[in-house]
C-alpha cells in the first residue's frame, strides 16, 4: 500500500485521469477481484471504510465467541482493559468471568421499550408505577472506594465535564438518573444542557450560567449492597428513605405520577406541555433492575412529536453505508427580512425516511442542485419536508433563533408548495413554559 501511495504521489497533477485509472488497474489487478473485493479495496484506499457498529453489537459479537448471554458481557464490559486475557480465558477456556475491583464502576443500565395506548390497555394499571421522562441525558452516578464517577448511558466517563456534580458526591452508592440544567426551581431546556456536553474543561462562567443537576430515578447499589435484584417498589422505598435522611443540593428525586387508570394517565400526559419533559416512564412494581432492554418490565410513553413543514435547503452525503447517498439534510422556515421573504435554517435531519425515500431524495438533490460548497449541495427551494421533533428552545447560536430537539423527517410533502411552508414565527409559538417542581399528577 505504501509503495502504491508513493507511485500515485509521483504523478503530476496534470496527469491524465485515464492514465491513473490504467495504473490502478494494472498495479492492483482489480479485474482479478470480484465486486465485493473491489469495493473493499477501494474503500481501504480512499479511507472511507467507516461503517457504524453499535456498542451493543460489539458486545453481542463478544458474547457469541464464548456462547455467553450478552447480559453477562454487559456486566463486565466496562471493567475490561487490554490485553483482555481474563476476558478470553472466560470465553474460550471456561475460566470464571473477569471481575472489576475498581471503585466507582459502571453498571449496565436498564432501558425501556416504546409503548402506545393500545398496548397499555392490555396491562393492568395497578401493576405499574409512572414517573416523568425528563428531557436531559440518562446518567449513572457511581461512588465507591473513594472513587467518584459520572457516566453517560453508554458508560462513557463524563466526570470532567461536570465537576459540580462530582464535587457534590459525598456518598457510597450507584444511582440511575437524568442529567439536567436546573435554575432555582425550573428545569432548563435541553439546549442549555448541550452547552455543557462534550467539553474537556468547564469555565467558572459555564458552571454559573448552566448549573448541572441530577434527578434520581433508581438506586442500584447503596453502601456496598447490590439492590438490583429487589422489586422496583422496594428499591424506590430505599431511595426515598436515603434522600429524606440527607437532602443534597445537586440531587433530587424524580416524583412518581399518581394515576387511577390508563385514561387518567393519558389525560395527565396530554396536559403536560411544559419544556423539560418528554413523556412518561412506566415500571412494573415488581420489576428487578435488569441490564439491557427486556420486554415487559419498563415502558416509555413519549409525548407525540411536534410537526413543522420546512423547506429543504442543503444536502450532504452520509457516512458508512450511506456514504454514496445524500442523506444529511438541512431545512429552513420562512421569515421576513427588510420587507422580503427568505429561508432561515432551523435544523438538520439524518433519519426518519425509508430506504426507498432515501433513494428518491438522493436523486432529487442531484437533479435540483444549484450550487456546491465542498461536500455540501445547495438545492432549489422547492421541496417541503414535514419534520418531527421532540422539543424546541431559543438559541443565540442559530440564525433562526431556535433549536429543535431530535429533528427527523416525518414525510416528504411533494404535494405542498414551498411558499406554504411554516415560518420561524410559527415555530416560536411552540416554545413552552419552563418546567417547575410542581408537576401535574406528581406525588
């Protein structure tokens, strides 16, 4: 490969394209490879071999090596380190599973499955407890043996980005919660939390303007005792008793939502339109805390998404399997500027469409390109996209003045003229009131 690279570098910029192609064909014997081999080789040469693989898939692959359940791999995953000898002794030689003796170790979280009203009607509401699904990021607070850590849901150590949380940890235990920005008694929009994410260091001003807070959902370990095998009601009672004994400034308890039946809970969900809440989490009262996403014990009943009709403005190729398609879309809404109407970008979307819709959108972008800026194509302002999103907040970083939470393409509106798309003012009218501690239905 190095020799091939040197050979290409020796060619002048003006060398004919077909001469380079002949060189590649001769030197690499592409004609001797099948289509898959040619694809793989060219991907290697161009540095575009990236294909997205989830952490869960990697864990499943490891589990398959030793015919172990993936949950067992989840349990020890974050205590592993190169060269992984104990791991492969366990998988291949029948040795005991590796154990992490490190303090503040991460424990794989339990996740909820989506649910709708029709499915809820098949369950007995008396068997479930409800709490609000807060619009932050799921985290785990872990402290033991003098080590304090804050982890993301995926197990990434984010302690350095949130020193205000770490400094407030004065206990021994592992807790499941939601990381938020909270000012006095109000939960700030998700956009405020984003100012704190993915930072290697945090300034005093950032700590003051965007104070972090963890709203606790569950307790996994407490003072050396593993509580994950207990029913939810018992874990909740332990958590409430612990919080009552020693209230803490940076932590509070996510309240349970009292409801009579599913119809009553649906009314509460519909009434809660404030920012900071995505919907509801439902947990079986007898559910143990089990890693992964088991079907049945926990459900998430999210609010219906907001919708806006936006105009496609720019497109860019995706990554991995989508590297050949224009699949990253920037869209905008109309606004008045000095007496004339123009589009202002309001967000980007990378998902929500089927493979068939992606092929159609890719062709539309290629056929309607008006300008290019590096990898970005500007297109005619003709195509309306109905965009779904989970929340909206004011943003000084965006030209439109708003930021959308998790935007995705809901459908392509080929039937709608672009002039009838929504305005920035339409989006501003969707801005919610701040969420405060007194929440409808909470106990």
